[in-house]
């Protein structure tokens, strides 16, 4: 099982849960299983090019964009964090 940390802005999809446990051997599988269990995540996380530009996904402390993207392998017990980018002045 992999734990996915859900940001406050997306907790309406999980009934308010701040973490969700799913199965998956890659980040992409885990996120797909998250969407299967709580529909609506795929639309908010992905576009035609992959991860949306303003969505950051971390495996432990590492941004998956600097690893193997959604193909990054995850071990049992790993923690994935979804972090929306914040912009402003």
C-alpha cells in the first residue's frame, strides 16, 4: 500500500480525508487507483501532456518530475504528496 497525502483543496473528493491508501507499483498506478477509488482526481491532476503544469507530485521529498515522472517506482509503505503550486505576488 502507498499513502497519498491530499491537499485541502482536493479533500472534497475524498470526503474530507487528508490521506488515502491505495495500491500501486508506480506513481502513475497509485494516482490511477486514487482516481478509481475517488473519481475526479485524474481531471484535476492530468492534461493531454501528463501532469498539469501547476500540480506538483512528490515521492517522499523528491519531485517526481526530476525522477521518472509518473513512471517512478514506489515501494510498499511509500508516501506520495499532491501539492498544488501557489503563485501570486
